[in-house]
């Protein structure tokens, strides 16, 4: 998203600011900064006249509103959140509820999710008399492509949606949410969509942000857009059918936010991580007592809030210094290189594990802090080392990052538990020493774990 900087220069006396005022059915330019009228746009037009040219600079602020809602029993027919929870205007909501017009929805569901929830979803839609189309697709990292997005768009076009009032609904993991988001952003230039995450990783990460995308040219998410959903609806009960490995996978993104921003979340994962794995964030009074769901809600809430804190003021990544990039400097290349053997969160955790050693080598972390972090990762059943994570891969990834980050590496590094800073001056020598120590200390344990 471009930003306009109007500077004082020799042409200032020839620059005119116009406000835009709505007069009946049209907009009119009105000279001056402090225009008062009943209907003045937030947009401005600046006309600059020099000896050789005339130019117009348009400044048009964009305000985006989207909701992230945690709810229970999303597919209970009496719960209207899935159909109407995205509507923020009370009058619009009242009009829809009073209207006799049939609700129409197009849904894209990951095919594995559909196996578990297809009948319940169908029952929900029919109980609410919805005119619907469900498209169940294999939304895996290997299939995350424009081909898949175009397939969705063909089906959407055949279904004939009203792009203003009939949002596309995506139900699945992060890959599903990313592909559907991109497809929706392309259809008629922008069709609203709703995200329903069904994995822990998408619950605390993909669902709350604005990124959409598909893989291209063997690069992760190289095609995409920053178009947030109209709403994201979160229901922890979906996690009960998620394999244990995928719970661990999502815990990596939660650990990322803990290490960057919230010591309390780190300590929660450190002490209660095994319980969260065992219970899959569900109530389990038999083994762990009544507090396990409270811990699950607390952990996901902190992860979501800390993520939103970083995303909301920087939705288009105008500011390239992003703490949420921790674990994402080398992992995209690693993930694509060994696809499909590593899940996204697993690749991220291997990246984070190495960066913890970089922080220790730079004197930003103590040995005790480093060891606590690694022990926490192992306790969450996350990989901490991989043979394909080589110095060559590190150097190439960081060189590529320079090209896309304004010539700076912008490396997020933990400086203690729950705090971080952006580094641009980590030397090659430090990176190499950290790598050697990382391999010496973790490769043997990782090999023995994989053998067992």
C-alpha cells in the first residue's frame, strides 16, 4: 500500500489541495483544507502545476473492518454466527432477519475436514434453509496453486454469488483459508469471505491476519494479496479431530508469539504444553481436571491478541520490521525443499531453534534461557534440527530476504524470554558459529528421536 509524502519544495506555491464533496449523485472538488459540508470524503486530490507539467496526487484512505470471533458449537443450527456473524451494521442485520429472502452461501471445505463434519455442516445449512454449494477439495501444501484457486473461481461463477451480500466461506486449515482468500479477492475484484479455521495453526495464525496466497515458481506464497476476511469464526471444538502432530504444529506459532512478546505465554506452554497436546485444547475432567479448557482458552487468547497487536497497525506490511517474521526467514525455503515431510509449524520451529542459538551467540540470551526454550520445543514435540537446514540454505535465504526487505535482513531475535528486537548487524561469523553449535548439540538428539 503506497504512502504519499508531500514535501516542501519549489513547487509548493503551485500545489492546490481539493476536498471531495458529494452533491446529489456526484462528487465535486472544493478547494481548501478545512472544507465543511454534510458529505465530505476522507479522500483528497492534490494538483501540482510546474513549468513543464501538471500532476494530480490522489490520497484515498482505506478503512478495513473485520471481526475475529471465538464461539462455541459453530455448527449448532441454533447458532447464527456462521451465516450472520460477519455483519457489523445492526440495521442491516435486522433487515436480513426480517426478510423472506433465502440466504445463499458457497462453502469451500478441506476434504479431510469434510469427512468429519460434512454431515453436520449439511444439517446446519438445511436446518437454516440456506441455498448452498459445498466444494470439498484436497487443500494441501502440494496443491496450493493458482490451478486450485481457478477451480474454486469456476465453481463460484457457476453458483452466481452476490459479491456484496453473500460471502464465500472457507472451512479448513491455513492452506484452505489462504487459497479461498485469494480466490475471493480475485472474483469481481473483491468478494467478501469468511474464515473458519479447523487446525490449531490456522486458529492462531492464518485466521486472524490479512494474507492470502498460493505457491508459485517453487516458492511459498509467492502469489497473493493482503485482503482480510469479513470475519473469522473460531471454535476450539474443531481441534478434537485434529491429529496430535498437527496440534504440535500449531503450538509452534503460539511459541513464536510467546518468545517475541509474552513471557507469560511461554511459561504457560513450558508448564502446560503437554496437557494441551494430550487434551487437544478440549475439556478433559478425567485426566487433568476442570482447568484444562481454561488453560487452552487462555493460551489461544494470548496468542491471538499478541498477533493482532502486531498485524492491526501493519496490515499491508508497510513497516518491514516485523516480530511475527521470527521463524520465517529460512523456514519457507526449508519447507518447500523437503515438501511434504515437514509441516509449516515444524519448519518454523526449526528456524526458531537455530535463531535461538544465534541470539545466544550474540549474548542476547543466557545459556539457561536458551536451554529452557529448546526444552520447551522438545516438550511440545516439535523438531529442533533438520539435515536440510544447511549453511548454504541459510545464506541463500538471507540474501533473498535482502532483496525484499529494503536491503536489510530485519532478523527478529529473542533478547530474553518474551522480548525481542530486530537485528540488521548479525555477522556471517556469528551465524556460522551458532550453526556449528546448533548442529553439535541438537543433531544427535534429533536423529535418535527420529529413529525411535
